[in-house]
């Protein structure tokens, strides 16, 4: 902290992490280091597999590649700093770095949310309009959808980061979290945070709920289309192309909505920490595992690119 003529102005924060117990911190360090390495390895393998196997050069895997890039950034925005804090006595983070961490975490989270909605539309086009699929999801359309997802995600985060940068922090500087998330920062501020809370609720609703509705509507049409398929094998084959995406969607949307869409009156430090771990660390680790285990094309491509893969 530094002193001003009005009293104390916070220029750095202290990230307490998930526990202050030294023994528990060592256990958490080992656990999250393992999760981080698995997440990085899994997503890099997915990217290499998609780029090296020409059979995976399709819209579905183009978006999956984007998702893997996002997941690498998602975990890297918070986990390395958390790991450093667990093995270091210095748990401080400057105000500027803290706001930057918030920006990148919310950016990657928003982009992932939008990409999941786009991937649902892709599955809708493939199953409900197979004859027009190559027109509906041509390269230009796919590139445009990906670019728009990245721009909107970063713009959404930019608004939150800008509003947080305008807040004053003049009391406590201890963040009861493992990274600089919006809720704990608003709780520490001595400014009026009503505008921030409204923006979190409104933009969270637009991005998360909007993408969720797009996904839900897409799957309503998908299910209706699958049910019209006469053979059981045909129905199973059609549904198998959506199974991986559905699994990822369930994990991400359920935790993200509980964190950013529910009223701030329901906020609790423990709940926020657990949910953040689930959608910000565990989900990016599980995504490549889900897509490699439940997708025959990815499994076959992995065996082709990496012969030792089983």
C-alpha cells in the first residue's frame, strides 16, 4: 500500500488462495500443478492432431482447435500465479497485474462460452441440414464466427476491467481467492460498485444466457431431427457427434451461471472459489479428455499422429 493525503490507497493485493495452511498448500500445489500440466498437454495434443490430420480439417474441429487455444489461455491466466503463491512467502499482486488477470480470465471465459454456442449451431447445421452444411458452414462463415467470438469475448472483458480500474481501494487489500475475480474485488472496493454489479449481471446474462439459449434451441432441433431417423444405428451415430459437446456444455454453463448470473446477494467466498476451480481449471483439463475419449475421429487421428496413443 502507499499513503495519500486522504489516508491509505491500495496499490497491491494479497491473494490468500484456497487455504492458508502450509501443509494443505503443498498438497494443493501438487494437485493443481498436475491438473495444469494435463490441461496443457491435452489441449496441445488436440491442436497438433487437428493441424496434422487432414481428415479433421472441418468446421467442427476448427472450432475445437479454437476451444483448445482458449482453454490454454484460461488456465494460464490464473494457475501459474496460484502455484507461485503456494511456494512463495510473497503472495502480493500489483493492482495493474490484478486487473490484467481479471481481463484475461473473463476474456477467455467469455470466448469459450460463445464458442460453445457456435459449436452447437455447427452441430445443428450438420444434423438438421446435411445437404446444405458445406454452404452454411463454409470457411468464410467459420472464420467470421470465430473472430466475432474472440472480439465479443474480449470486448465484454474490457468493459469489466475498465470499470474495475476506476474503483478506489482504500481499506483491506486481502483477496480471499486464488486469483483476481470480479466479485472479491467489488467486495474490497470502497467505491460505489452498483454500476459494476449491474454490468456483471446484464453482460453475464447476455453472454452466458444468450449462448446457452442458442445452444438449447440448436439441440431442440437436433433432438427432433434425430428422433425422425428411422434406424437405431442412425440415431446413435447422429447423437454421438454431439455427445462430447453436450458434456462440455453441461460442465461449463452450470458453473458459469451460478457464478456470474445469480444475484450478488447469493455470493459466498467458498462457493465462488469452488465454482471458479471447476469452470476455470478443471473444465479446461477435461475438455480435451472428453473430446479424445468420446470422439472416434479424434481417437483415430491421435493413433495416426501419435502411434503410441491407446
